[in-house]
C-alpha cells in the first residue's frame, strides 16, 4: 500500500515535468533548424562563379630592380561569389621569386591575403588600388615583351594561369 501510494502520488507531476522538458527540447531543436535554414539560405550562392581575366599587364618598375606590378580586370559573370586567395609564377626558374597580393590602404600599399570577387561583378586590379606584385625576378624576366605565366588561385574556381605581358610602366 505504502509503495503504491508513494508511486502514485508524485507521478502526475513528474510526467508533466517530463512532457514540458520534452516540449522545450523539441522547440529548441526546431529553433536550431530554423536558424540553420536561415543561415544556409543567406550563405548559399545562387550559382557557381564564372571567372574570366582581361587586360592583364605587368609593369616593370622604373626604380626597383626585379619588381613587376600586375594589373588586370577580374570578371565574375557567375551568380556565386569567389575569392582570389593566392598567386604564383608557373616558372621553374622562378624559385626565389616572391608574388604577393596587395591592397592600398591610406595611399600605402599593404600585403593582403585575399581579394573578394562579388557575384556578377568585376574587380579591377589597378595602380593605387588592389594589385599583384612580383619581387626578385631575374633581369631577363622583367624585360619588355616577356610574358609571365601568372597562376591565380581562386577559392571556388581553382587555379588559372594567366599570360601577363611585361610592359613599360605608365
Ligand atoms: Cu604593391
């Protein structure tokens, strides 16, 4: 009798508590899924990026030996964003050569890790703005008429090798 009484009395309360806890837990899970769905909807690109390069030029420095500044237009005709995350030269003799992504902040150029490329937009690498710089090039590779095979590494689109003709600085 005693056991049955003890067992019977607290049970309804306990059951309610358990049910409430379950409801809260369910709401919590639903909430997390809602937030996830919103985040995914906001982040998911509408399509892949479609990168093309135009007007690539390497300006040899009139004052610094072995330095070439590279400018170009990077066109993204796709519906997805991309990011330029790396650069390099596709040349075996360019082992000691340094290639960097640069940006211009307060009229001073600074090294940057990435150049974002918005969907359906064009980013222009130009003097006084974002650009690519090559240092420690052997003299024969900074001569006008040389074409440097520049490798651009995109986060989404992968690596692309762009022929960059070296020209006199303007
Ligand atoms: Cu620079």
